[in-house]
């Protein structure tokens, strides 16, 4: 039993919750949703209280982030990631995805190339295409179930039109926490080729020991000058519905260009509840967060062991970070359509299809383990029963 009860099963149905309500509508009430990267845990009590307290005030007019908000963000990064930033580096956007969209629109022209390293969080490709740019894939290398960056191929795919590389760090869906040497090498190639690195670090806080997240711009000044770090409390504290993110740009020239673009796009500077929740999370959420990591680590171990011992046909490696597991289902001998049907219709468990993360991953599925252990147990037993029938 934890100080915080992550075992508690909370009924989220009927709250407009995408994870549960969207699937009840599409697949029926008895499907267990382990798809979208959203957790089923209660948020820290302090966050709920701060929102309620503000809601008691009868006026909800235009809002701005106070200095205390910036102090809370700065203190969190210093304490958790040993990363020292200043208030003026931080730009607010209503989520990391809108932030990356604004970054692409600021620093590219239609027809430019933007590199992503597949399999990777699927909206990256959509944002690149929406801005009229070309998606250039530098697929990760897979050796013995372990993914790494392919630097030789990276140098091959770079052209004169390459403007940006979107890094996912830690990497969704394969759960790598990139090592300093890997980030440094990637960063140097990008500096040499004048490619700006957009580092999406939304999963930065969710890392399992002994792995350690290294903020890309914390490696050296050259890389800090040539990067934009996208951060948010949305994954860590499960407050994605409040739509907040902090885009951190140390290079003053880049920062000014981005600020002008945010103005042009009329990107708002935050909502009353998003700002309050985020300040409270970063200021008072650390003890909850530490318990969360312990619980998630145990969940990950539990699920990996379950697959290894009871469903060995589905191969999975423990992720170094994120609460997402990348399941290799190729030994089930199904095609993509059969595999998707198998999980939804037979097992009644909804996962994310591998194909959305990149070409060649049709026989993979992504599983979100940020739910109570009982729910995971039920989902795994369903999968085991159906695999045994094959
Ligand atoms: C790598 C990555 N970036 C961004 C997001 C979404 O960010 P936001 O909700 O802040 O737009 C997710 C959500 O799963 C993600 O995994």
C-alpha cells in the first residue's frame, strides 16, 4: 500500500475522457483501454485543491502566469534534472503538440525537410506535413530487441533542405532514455549541418533507475544554442486536459523569432486552471511523483514478467522510461488487420497499432501500463486466454 493509492480503480467513464469514453462509444463497454498516453491515477490532492480554491473566486477573466509560476517551473527542472534555466527562456503553449507545430511553422518553409526517427510519436509526421514540409525518416536500428540511433543513415538522409530534426527524448513508443554520448553525437551532426534540434521531452520525468534523463540542451553550450526543448507536466502529473506546456529556448535569436510567430498565430498564454495546476504540481507534487515512479516501475516489471512467463509469443523489453511498452507480436503469425482485430474483438483490450508510429511496425502494438495493477492483470489474462486458443 502506498501513501497515495495508485491501486484505486477510478471510474472515468462519462467524464468526457478520451481514453475510456471514446472506446465505449466505438467498441463497447467491456473493452479495457490501454492505448492513449494518459494515466488512470488520481492527481495529487494539492492540485485538485488549488483548482477548487481558484474556482471559488467569482471572476474568471483574462489571465497571466505570475512570477511564482516561472519560479516553480525553474525549480523543478533544477531539482529533478539539474537543468538551470531562466524565466525569459520559457514560452507557454497550450500543449507540446501545438508548441511543435508553432516551431515547425517558425523555422521552416514549405518544401523543407524535417527528420524524425521512427518508430515515433505519430503526430510528428502529421505536423510536418501540415506545414507543407517533407517527412524524412531516419529509422532507429533494432538489434536484439534494443533500439539505437542510426547515425550513418542520418548523415545520408540530410539534404540542403533539411531544417529540423524532431527528437523524442525519452522516446515514445520504444522507451529508450538516450545516453549522453548518443545525444552529443546527434547534436554535433545537427550543428555541423545547421539543423535545429526540437527535443520533445514530455516524458522526461518518467524514467526508471538506473537510467537518467539528460536534457538535450544541458549537454553543452553548442547544443543549447541549437535546440528547443519542449516540456510539460502533462504526462508526469496526468493533467493533459488542462493543456499546458513550456517551450524552452536558450538562444535569444531563435526565441525572438518564435515569440513573433506565437503572436502571429494568436497562441494564448495559458488558462487560469492550467497555470495554477502546473505551478502547484511543480511546487508540491514531488512526493506524489516519487511514489508514482515506484508504482509505474513495478507495473512495468509486472507486465514484462507476465509476457515472458505466460505469453512468450509476444516479445517485450523493459523500457528505460515512459509508461509505454512496445510489444513485438510477429510470432502470433497474423497480418496487421488480423492483429488489430485480435486485440480488440477477441481479447477486448485496446492498444495502439504499431503502424501509426512508422512504416514497418505493423506487427507491433503499444501498451500503456499507467493504470491500476488489477486492470493490467485482467487485460493480460484476457490476452493470455486468447493467445492460448490460437
Ligand atoms: C512524445 C509526446 N509528445 C507530445 C505528446 C502530447 O503532448 P501535449 O498533450 O502536451 O500536446 C505526447 C502524448 O502522448 C507524447 O507522447
